[in-house]
C-alpha cells in the first residue's frame, strides 16, 4: 500500500437547490454570506508526495466562516482547504468534499491520497476537496494550552487504562484540570465546536466553490457530519457517501451507552482477529494453541504490572491496549500484531533456544494528545474532546466513572475500561458549550438515497451502527463488506466501483449487496 494511503487510513478516524449560489441560509439562524473561495498555490511541503507532473492539479485556500453562525458578524475562523482539480474538466460534475473522521481528523491533504481511495472515474469528474474542520490543525486551532510543556503537565498524568487507585485518581483529576484549562484559555471557539457548526461551515464552502448541491464522502465520525448535513440541508444534498458509520441517534442522545457499545465493537473485532488467526495458524505467528486463552493471559498479566522484554524494554497495559486497538484498524498490521503477541507469550513462557522478537506495533508510547514532529515538538489542538463533549451527552458526575469502568471491564475485559476513562471521564468535566447540536430527526428528505458502507469487523464503528444508520436515515442503502479494519473505500474494488457509480450516475446498489476486500488478513 502506498505511503499516502497508509497515512489516510491511520489519521485512521448529496434535489435542485432553491438557493442562489453564494448565499447559505443557516437553519433557524441568521443568514451568512458565502464568499467565493480564493484558491492559490499550496505550500511545497503539502505536495511532497505528489508527483511533479500532477502538482498543477492542486490549489489551496484559507476560507473564513463565522465562529457563531447565529451571529455572522461576531468574528470568523479560517478553514484550511486543498483542491485536486478534476482531470477532465469538460465532463466535470462538481466538487467532492472529504472528511476523515476523528473527530479532530485533519482532512486538508486528503486530495493527495485520493488516487488510492477512489475509482479513477471519480477523479476525472470531480474536484476533490479536503479541509481541516474548525478548530483543527491548519485551520484556526482550538487550544486549551499555550505550548507542549503546559499540555504535558496535564495530559501526561492521564492513563488510558487506569487500574490502581493512584492511576484512577490521577486520571480523573487530570481530566478536571484539562476542562479548567479549556474554559480559561480556549475562548469563544470552544463553545462552537459541534458537528452542526461544521455542517454549516461545509454548506458555506459548498456555496463558496460554486456548487448548488453537495457531494460528500465521510469516514467514521465523518458519517455523523454527512448525516447532519443531509438532515439540515436536504435540498442542497446530491450524493452523500458514508463509510464506517456511527449511530447518529445514539451518539447524540446517550454518550454513555454509545461508548459502551463502541467498546463492544472493539471486542467483536478482536474476537474476529483471534478466530481468523487460529484458522490460519500456519500463517499467523500467534496461531498455535488456544489463542483466546493466550491473549487473555497476556492482558491479565499486564493488568498486574509491565512485562520486561529481553532487550530491557517494558510494555505496560496502556501501551498494550492502545496498540492492539490501533492495529485492529488496519488488517495489513495483523501479521505484526500476531508476532508481537507471540513474543509476549514467549516471554511469559520461555522455551529453550527461542528469544522473543522485538515488538513492532505494541511498543509505541500511549497517549491521546497530539504533538507536531520535529526537533521542537509543539502542541497541536484540543478538537477531539471539544467536538465529542459538545455532541455526546454525558452526566456531569466524574465520581461515577470508576464504577462504570469496573462494570464495563467485567463485560468487555480488553476495551471496556479504556473506553470509560476516555470520553466519559473527560466530558463529565468539560466546560459548558453551545446547545446548538443536531439530535434529530435523521430522516433523509433529500432527492437521492445516501450510500453507506459497513465492515462486518470494523472495530471503531461496529457493523450494527451501519445497520442503524440505514434505518434512521430511511432513504439510504447499505453495502455490507465482509472485511476487517476501519472503513473500506480504497481497499475493495467492489465497494469502490459501487461508490463511483453512485457519485457519478446516482445509481444505488441493489439491496443486501455484500462486497469483499481485495486482500484478506494473513
């Protein structure tokens, strides 16, 4: 797989318009003017991975949108945009906007990897547009700290899987300090980070590029953005493709139950991985013996303390849990994950003459906060919690988190505890936000169905969520994919061709269609 395609995966996270082009009417609010996007050259670093012969296709822009769409005159934030021009302008249909998910995923340079994600026919007929949503990366950032050192003093006290009393207390207290820092430092933008706000930004960008209707592909959390847009602006929606779906009704009405079910999705994906490993024992390094029992033993030993490897390095429960969950996003990493698990098992059960291999995917440090690379690391943004804590309702009761985590761990032994100590612990102590959140209805009233893709073994957005998205939208068509990993476009020729036919010709696949991935694990 090409480098840019791997990056896209790991960053794993569309009726005639009555509108006059250039003006966006925000539902229930004042009218915000959409000025034309002023495209210019991209900085050289943004196009490093683009062949020199194709760089003429790309242009970039900073596009202003209101901080508060109910008060368009109250200040703006900039949205960073990148465009890859359609290669056959005479047959151009319009623009195709992309969102990678997250929330907090930077989508600005998604057009760079579009050649690996979409059927060539799509690149001929559409300008491909990526953007960093409000608060994120190259756009005006929402930041709770002034620099990396300040961020590390708070975020560095968090454990992603706190087990001991000290770890639990430190993590909950750190999330409280995080919320306090955001209330103090993040400014007005912190109050306007809902998906509904981003959908209104997207509508202004659509008008700004001169399109009467939106064409959109959203991955993971980006499916909530697409569903919110089509619910808010049905007459301006042409083709909406949603890959790796959330359950929008559950996510926006019950954050606790949503996250419990999300943890269950990771458990289902892990079970699928272990079963496939056992079935492909000759190709899977971890396939010998009872793979489920072996995995559980490793996890349970780590719960009591780190495992020291032959080179002196140590792996803790945080690293293990984060590393396994990350690897489940990408079936191309399954062989490496299996090798790491076997190395850990061999360290626990030494055999004469055998030395465990160095860990490959489970050795990285744990942590959710993001830093730029380079000699001087710098703090990036706080968009993940800003969006989730606005969209997902949680009780303001951090004292309940440890008991909930224990309950979830009993039910979901690998991922229940880490999920409880993420959004629940953070959002229970997040500062007040705007109540401007779309919580339904979700029925698609646009002229065309929405096209959905859902993998059977998607860890982050379980298959059941895609089934619910289809039901909640009503006017939608789900293509199921018998695949592992998070999202599928770019990894299944079957899915890619269905998406292309829909985007170009507005034809939806037949009901009940199941696609296969181009490559199977192991």
